[in-house]
C-alpha cells in the first residue's frame, strides 16, 4: 500500500510504499492513496479526489459496486474498482468489522455439531 508520510514541522510529505501493518488510525501523518485494484487496508475516511466505485461484496455481500466520495467511509477488505482518492485511516485490526468478527470467532467456546 502506498501512503504519505508528512513531516509535522513543515507539512511537506512524500509518498512511500509500506506494508499495511504500519498504518495507525487517525494519524494525520498516515494518508493513504487508494486507486484502481487496491484492496482497502483499513477503515478510512475519504479526502480529496474523484469518487470511487468500491466493491464491498466481501464485507456486505452486495453484488454491485457502490460510489463513495469525499467524506465517505471505506472499509477494510473492500476493493477499488474505479477512481483514485486519498484517505485518512480511522480504524485498524480488531477495531474493524473483520477484526471484530475474527475476535468473536476466536472467543467462542462451543464446539459445532460436526466436531
């Protein structure tokens, strides 16, 4: 994933490629660039740019892409099908929908009928 690192003293930044695991929620220094084909690495609030077509089928089961623009939220695991925009990360890990689901499954003590 490509994201922007900003020097807080000068507000001048540079784009770098980094692993999604280094993203920090609501860190103004971590602005991600979302473009065609990207899998969204975290929940993020869209900033300036063209509207996106987002495939949320992995999360919501919707068969059609939805249009998201500045101010909208995109979710971890969604795929960008059209457009390019910048976004600020607002949630990662267990604070995302996938993370909460994984946490619930991990904490289950019951065995299924077929086990």
